[in-house]
C-alpha cells in the first residue's frame, strides 16, 4: 500500500503520473465526476486550515465521493486523550483514504504505520507538506510547460517553511535544477536540507540577500512569508523585512515567462499591485491544488492493493533508547512511540518522525 507522508514516498514516475492525471482531469473534467462514487475521504485536521481542507473536500466531491472528519481536534476523541494510532485504527474502518493535518511533526508517519487505508500528510508542523509540493509541480508544469531545466528562487522563511523543504526534495529528482535561496540570516535553509538533499543530489544552489540581484535569472520565484515572530530582535526584523517584499517595480526585472508562486496565506510579502501581472500564478496555484488532490486520491485508492505501488525503502530505522529527540514539536515527545532514528549516508543520526539531528 502507498502512503504519502513525504514527497519522496512517491517515485519520480508516480509523481509524473499524478501530475499528468491532474492535467487530464483539467482537460476532461466530465470524465472524472463519478470515478470515486461511493468512496469516502476522512479529513482529520488537528489544527485550523482553510485552503488545504476545503481543497481536499472539493476534490473528493468532484470525484463523486463523500467526505467526513473533523476540522478541530477539540471536537473529536482527541480531546479525551486518544492517540493518533488509535484514531486511525478506528477511522480506517469507515473510509477509503485519510488526509491528516497535525501540528506535531511525525504524526502522519505514525498514522501510516497503523492504518489499513492510505494516509495523506496534509501538513505536519514545519516538517513536510507533500500535497502542496504536488500542487507546486503541477503549477510549474502548467506555467512553463516543463519542470526540468529551471532556475527557481525561494524567498522568505526558508528555515521553517515546510513547503520549501518539500519542494526542494521533489525537484532534486529532476534534471538541471538551479536553486537560489533568498533569505535573512535568521531564516536560511537548514544545513541538513543543503547537505542531505542539495549536495547529495548535485543541485546547483547559492544564497543571496535580495530579490533584485537575482530576479532576472529566475523561471520561478517562490515567495513565503517572513515571520516577525521568528526574530528575537524587532529592530532586525524591521531592517530586513522590505528586502523580501515583491512589488511591481521589482517585477520589471523579471523574465516575461517567469512565474510567481506562493503557498498562501500572504501578509505583505507580495503587494496587491502584483496580482494583475500575468506572471502572478499563486491564485491559479490554489485551483491546481484541487486538481492534483483529485489525481492523488484517485491514484492512492487505485494503487491500494497493487503490489507494484509500495512504500520506498528508506535508511534503516534503529531504536535508540539512550537519546530522545529534542524537538518539542516532535510526536515522539507527546505520545508513547518507539524512539527511532535513521542513519543517513553521511552517518548522521536523525529522528525518523521529524528529521531533527539526534546528538550522541
């Protein structure tokens, strides 16, 4: 059975198949109105969400299926202390696929270990957001006509931005990808992403300080919010914040075919004056999310009993009874789960649930 917890849980071929299916759904929506009739999707959203939850709901309804679940953990048995493991064991009896959003990193992974139906990670803390990644890939394909051979700039919060981490992982499997990282020092891309993804896969990347110095090189500009709460010094935030705001003047230096993406919601990092620019793709990106989730739901249900679609082999998981993960948002520090680590090719021990490095 196939789950989608991390973008790399799908092979590149499976990823391309889902993107291609989403494109076919867009072109022939009438052919897909009943393909998941009588099937049910559970949306287990342990934290607030508007776009992602409604996108999943809309996707399943357009496929002819039904949706049940909760949008607030306090209205479920979670408020009584029920664990993620028990929740999915129960809910899996009622539905054909589960989409889970959770504030604790690793919660969807735990769910996948016990569920008898496919689990879709709809976002776990700042860890991963693979359906947003599929949305981003579809948007790049539709805007540019291809995914290979692009230069993409990531701007804003690259340290905590799960959408950035997930998309870089996915793009690492495509040819001739160049990545430019535009962020303040406080919000730079974590070293483990640079080492375990960019360096390992041979991605050409560099770090810069402003949008202006690179915008003319970009095929895609991926904007994220620079979050004030991430700064200990408010004066430092005030100093850097305007360097990471996209306006019409900065867009003058961009290519005519460049696409601006944003996972939303935005605050002030893209000014409204950019919205009418034909290169502003972020609202088209939202609609693409519905179509790619339609393709994903359809595929996971179809693949459920297909032995050719199974989870990929990951680095060996080792139980570590001597060290605990020090990430306070890791599921292992909130529920009784085995303390598991994975050992990377470079010999670094990382928490299986949240990817945090485990110190000896």
